[in-house]
C-alpha cells in the first residue's frame, strides 16, 4: 500500500495533460511528450516551451512495388535487388511484394517462411485478375518478369505475354491505387520484353515475340509511365562485369555473342524504377566484354530518343 500512493498521485497529475500516465523509464513517451522533468526523471510530460510535435504524421512506408514472375531466373534477381535497395539514410527504398505461381518455389527462391501475404508473397497466375488485384492493392508500380516458354501452347503464350500484361496493368490501375498515386501518371510499369520484335516471329519462339510486341504497344497506349527493357539473349553470368550497349530496332542483334547477364537486366529494371521522373522508355540492351557502366541512370538517358533528353 505504501508503494501505491506515489503512483496514484502521478496518475492524477498526468491525467491533466495529453501524456496521460505514460512513464519513460519503461518505454518511449507518446508523440508530443518529453521524458523526465526536474522532479521525476521517469515522467512523460508536455513540454511548456516548445510547440508539441505533430503526432498525426505516421512514418511514411517505402512505396510498394509488385514483382511478377518473382521466382524466375530474372524475377528473383530483381526481387532481391529491390529488397536490398536503400536510400542514402539506410531506409528501404521499396516495400517489395512478389506474385508467384508456386509457394514451394517462393520458399526456396525468395527466402520467405510463411510465403503468404503477411510476407508480401501472393500466389496466382497472370490470368487470375482477382489474385492480381489483391496483390496490387497499395502498390504504385509493377515490375513484370513473367515470360512464356517456346514449349507453351499458342494460347498460353498469348495469355502470359499479352493478356497477362493487360491484366497486370489493370490491377495496378485499380481505383484505390489511382487515387493514392494521383492518377495514372503516378503509377509505374517496368517490363522485361525481348529484342527480336522487328521481324515476324521465326521458328523456335512460337508467337512469343509477336505477343511481346503487342504488350509493348498496349503499355505505350496505357497512360502509365513505363520502361520496356528489350534484352538480347539472357545468361546467368555475373552482373556489373560487361559493357552495356543500348539501342533500338534490333540493330544490336549483330553483337557477338548476343548475350547479357540477367543480373544486368535486373539492375536496369531497378534503375528505371528509381528514376524520379516518369519515364517513357523502350530500348534494346546487349553486352560486350569491357568495363561496366559507371552509372545506370546515364545509360538509361542514352537509351532515350534525342527529343526526350
Ligand atoms: C489460368 O490458366 C490456368 C492454366 O494455365 C488455368 O488452370 C486456370 O484455371 C486459369 N485461371 C483463371 C482465373 O482463368
Ligand atoms: C568478367 O568478365 C571477364 C571477361 O570480360 C571474364 O573473364 C571474368 O571471368 C568475368 N568475371 C566474373 C566474376 O564472372
């Protein structure tokens, strides 16, 4: 009973201000309160002299990017890269989500444990508009690393390469996201497409390049700023170890060998998202032995048309 008296007294005193009976010898004071005065080093109180801090501002969460095809060879590199990206002060640059087909693959490739929405992992296919909308709610950007295989049926190739891109963009541009982004121009898409779309599809690729080109046209008309990265042949060699060449209209197909590391493509996709200004960017990229680019932002600027600079 003896110990209770001072506590009760404090509670009564504290009730007169917004700090309540919070104590800073056990936890941080509430917003707007300071810790410890001359009579009690453990009390939380409203400072008399300073204007109270604004308490209605929640810390701003890093903007949310959805990576689709995130367990693929390119998508997983991009996923981990975006997760590791920080601002100069060390804060995460992005809140990263993954849209994947297999929870088991997510577990092995994305180092998740529950591998559900609580960890930003969403299970579905790009033909599943409902699943895409759930995964996209709250995102400002989608990074598309989904691709069809030449062994897929023609219908699957169209569903993945074209209709799937339409679905992903529509999910991103759902009403709540448009409102949060201040309209379509506040959203972002980055798509990994492919070089080789200037001539009719040859044997071996089925309709994949045709549908990729259709997806690019759709994005260009969508009103959402976008970057379409069109790499030459993708390989799993080390990134940041080659000179990168940018161009248009398949002129880089003469590069020998016409190959680029997936890690370099992931880095370029990240760099095009990191750009503060909305981008309208569609470019070929390939690599050649030599020094890697010092600065990807400069390389992306080189990939623009002269009248965009
Ligand atoms: C999506 O396509 C798969 C086949 O690839 C099919 O099994 C599934 O039912 C489709 N989902 C929707 C929502 O259409
Ligand atoms: C970097 O590229 C050179 C060829 O330009 C190659 O010899 C070397 O093995 C590569 N380094 C790594 C880490 O792959």
